[in-house]
C-alpha cells in the first residue's frame, strides 16, 4: 500500500467525534488500536494444548469487537474438527461487483462526492442486492448522510445531514434535509460499525442520527420506500412503554414487514439498556432488566454496550437484537438467579426460549461460557460468535449456527482456511445479517498474526468454506483488495464486501461491493454494466481531513453475573 493511501485511511479513522466506551462483557482486556485496521493487532501468543496440537510458529489470535477495537484472544490451539466435507462445496462464488466507491457523485448533495471509508463502514443488503450505508461527503456543506446503492450502479440518498459528525455537540448546522420531528438532520455516525443502517426487501431503511432544531436531539428513523416518507421510530425524550421517558435511544434491526427492534435506556442510565419493538407507530417492550427469564431468575443485563460522546450524551449500541419475518426476536441476555448466567433467547409469539446458554455443550465438544448477539433467519436458525471450553482447562472461540437440536460449528480459531489457519475473527453484530435463508453464514477471518491476511468467507451448511475475497486480489474497479471490513451481511445469494481499494480507477480509496454465491445448479449471474465508479465531480485534489483526538476507552465496571 502506498504511503499517501495509508495516510488518508488513518485520517478517516481519526476524524469522528470522540467517544467513551463502556462494555459489560466478559473479556479480559479491550484496547483501542493505535493505527488503521491493517496493523497493530492486540494479541497473545499461543502455546501447545494438552493434546499436543501446535499452531503455526509465532501464531497469535485476536477478536475484533467493533471498528478497530480488539480483545486479546484466550484461545490455545485445540484439536481441529475438519471443516471440509469429503465432496466438493455445494456452489461457488461467481462474481464480485462494486456498488458505491469513493469519489462517486453523492446524490442530493449539490455535487459532493462519496467518502465512504468502506473498510470501517459496514453495509446491509436486501434480496435485490441493494445495499445501505452511511458515508461522509466531500466538496459540499451537505457533508454526510445515509445512501443506498443498487446492482446497476444507481446510488440514491435516503437522508442528508450537515455539520460535524453525530455526538460532536454541533446544534447549529441547518443545511441538512428536513426531519420528521422538526428541524434538520445534523450529524450522522459514519466510520462506526454499530450505527450501520438496516435495509429490508421492500427498500425500507432504518437509520440513526442527530437532529438540529427539532423536538428531540437524536432519534432512530425509518425511511418507508412505499411512500417515500421518513418516520420516527423512537427519539430521546419519548415516553417509554415501561414508564418514564427514553433518556437514550440506540440502533436497531428491521424485518421485511417493517417492524423494528431496538435499544433504549431510561433517563440517567449510561450503560444498561432495554429492548423494544416498533410496529407502525406503536412502541412496545420486548424485554427489560428485572423481567423474568425463561427457566427462572430475572434478566440482569440486556443491552450492555454504550458509547459516550463529546456532547456529554451516551448511546446504547449493543448487542442489538434481531427480528425475522415471523416476528421471532433473538437477543443475548445476562441473568441473575436462574438456570444459567447468560445465553441467547429467542421469543416466538409471547414465549421466550433459551436457544443456547452457558454451560450448554457445543456441537464439537466442550461447553459454552459466553456468546454475543445472534442473527436469526426466517427458518428460525441463528448464527453467533461464542467463547467455549473445549476442555475444562482450555478455551477457544468461533462461530456457530443452527437451532436447538441441530447445531453446527462454522469456524473456530486455528481451523484451516484457504491454505492457512484462522487467527482472527470478529464478534457477531446486528443489524449485519450473517445467516442466509439456507443457513449459510458469512464471516471475516484473518490468517496471520499481524492482521494483514483478510479473508471474507461463506461457511456453507455442508461444512465447506467459500472464499469471497482475499486481501491482495484484484478488484472489479482496478487495484487490489486492501483492508476488509469485519462485519459482512448476506441476503439470499448476495453478500456484502466493504473494502479498501488501493490502486483502483479514478483514485477510489475504498468501495462498498457485493459478492454473488451461486449454489450448485444456479446459473451464473450476468455481470452488471455499471460497476465502474464514475469520475469525481471536481478534479480538485481532496484536502486531507484534520485528525480529531482519538476516543479514549473508559474503564469497564465489573461485568454482571
């Protein structure tokens, strides 16, 4: 990678509003990486497990929690369970297409151009291949917003804001689009995994932003494609269905019926949040701290991640629940006094069920001791990242999928991938949908200890792995794949790929892309003609953004038990 590209990528990661991180999760250390995603991975050396299996010499493992935040991984090499079936994989990756690239014209911004920093900004995708994403905009006062991009290369603006990024304290910028709660859209939250907009098959888009001059400072909004209108889902100060008002509102997930599940916390709470559902203007409780848990005990923690910002506010950011088209809701819960300390609950109708919990056995032996948020598909299958004990004295982590009575391993640390072994993985995070209708799971992995051997992988239900993209491979817009965002999504046979693109046409530094999965017997799709980014609107070189101070992690309180 050339030095000018590296400098530009670093400034992307430095320019967002400062925030404080509060995490109530059972991990030994969380550190803020001090460089761009391609370097400075937090890691620990691996030794030899009691069974004598040794990893590659010097191998170290790490987990990406979100953005550039990582945890040192507890894994020690374990006896691998083969990922590859005796037969050939049931399908191929049959093409990668660009959706939106740096330097393309940003609609409704008076000639501005997209500056997506795609390697740090995930996308979500619907069944037609349309992706939704946040992006900053260069060359315009209307300098940020949420956009969608289609497979034919068409980019559309959903909502445009202006001024400083969300959480900065800027309340005076009024050049953004009009907001449905009055005033104008101000700062969005680009460059941050947890604020990714969600999109459904109808083209509805769920997004989160600050508002200047409106009835509330901050809200979660839904663009409804059928009417072309934007409506409020929930705003700071709204009445809560459990009493009082929302002191903070966070992101959420959207199903194909237009229903939303989201996080919100009461006034005065800066860490814990509860779970709610919005349906056609009506907000109801999904689960709150103190509610009875299945099998006994009560929920003691649900939303356990919170960001604090320069303006003195806090936003609950995770784990975000998920909802499928049958209104099944999946969420991670921590419990006091019950049959478990934590696990993943799926609500079907009004009945809560522990899908997986501590210390259930894993499908490859040993027992779980922690898990993150789960995505749920319309068959009621989930995919999630978990920590487990292969033996009482050893630990490992990886991805698992399925439903009660039918679980499988997708991948765990030290498994073979693409001629190497898995040394880097990432948490499961909604609204990035990681499991498709057939049960295939998309995930990011890294094959070296320095975090420079990114792979985007589709884990098939037959146990095989399909490599969708490798760092260093050529891209459809020229140049090569650089750093790959760690939170892909999948819908049908289409998955997302958000990546740096050093050497691409028209100087594009990054791009949002999509890959096509062709199961056995599926015709190869015809390439779309408009995958090449259009030239930048102005030939004037872009100024390098001024770096902002890096966010400072706040010490974590003792995790609840």
